[in-house]
């Protein structure tokens, strides 16, 4: 299974012309064995036949060129105040201040990394009521809502970085679907789609299809062989959500990395 937006994935240090490298699970072998498009692999945003194995893991590295493509944010001019179900007034105030830090970071990308890591730590420890998280993430009807990845932090919030190019997730609570998209400007885009399940604050998911679009060419759709009716569980990739409002969302991935997203409307190239 290919997981592009996983919080533990190390982001590129800066936006440049050099490739970004991300870990991709061993199911890419299915793609390597069956992928035979009628166009040269050199024209794709990555070459699946040149995946580099990571020693001692079941993962591969695939290079992506960086891009300055960005998504259009929602409500970019005003910070909203979301009621927080925290009994103690002091933690509630700390969470509200931390949420403001993250919203400022999403809009300006100038907030110091240390401040963001501290804000994420406060939000994780607050253990807010998750009862409304899924509806806020995925809306009440299809096709759901889109969220742009802003920042990723390593396990235990030791280090973190702003995500250097456009990666967007779409959550559809009504249809129980998820889509990950990596947008590479005029080069093209890479998206993964599948199904999701929700239990308490855990969103588990299974990707079923990959879609590759190169420039103006028609998108190539490839099955990842996950068409059974099994409901996703914590044996699959998942996110544990700590905070979701109409503007930002904070979650930790299965391997321990934390990330936060900002709500967006569309991707512009």
C-alpha cells in the first residue's frame, strides 16, 4: 500500500529542483509487476521500476520533483473560536492559544518550528472530545472535504518541518471514502483512493486504487488489489485525531509521527 501523506514521512528540507523522497510500502511491487502504460516511464512524475529498497524494511523510496503548487485555503482572513470540551479552564485556554498558533502557521508559514511543536504537544495532551471530529473532517455529504498538509513532526515531537509542496487529503464521511493527492504543478498529480472507517478518534483506511496524471494526458488508473469488503481496522494504516475544527486538524499516524492540516477548497497550479 502506498502511503504518501503519512506523518512519519520525512519532508524535503526545502523547495528546490531536486527530488523529494518518500517511503512507499512493499505493495508497490504490484505496480512494478503490472504497470505497462503506453508512454515512456521517464515522462512520469516518478518511475515505479526504479524504486529503491530500504534495508531491513518492507518499504521502497520513490523520488518526486518538488513543486510550488498550492491549495486555496478556506476562511484565510479570520481565526474562528471553536468551543472546547475541557473541564479545567487553564488547559482550555492553553488549547485555544495553541490552536491560534497552528492557524497562524498555516496562513503565514512563518511561525517558528519550536512554537508549532509545543502547540501540538498541548493539543495532544488535552484529550478533547472527538464525537464531532469525523463530521467536521468529512462533511455530511459526498464528495466530502479537502485538507492540505501543512506541517509534519517526528515521533515524540522531537523535530518537525513545514511540508514543502502541495499534498491534499479528501475525507468523505457520508461515503466512507478517503483520497490522498500529491500535486506536482504542470508535471501532473498522483492520487490514491480507498475506503475508511471511524472508531472513537481513530480513522483507519485502505487504499484500493492509484491514479497517475501526467501533464494534459488522460489519467491512468491502476487497481491495488484491495476490493474486498473488509472494514479497515487498526491493522491497517490509521490516524489518531486530537483536534478538528472548521479550519485545522491535528492527528498522529500509526508509526508515531504527528501532522496538522488546514481546510482548503481547491488546488491551484
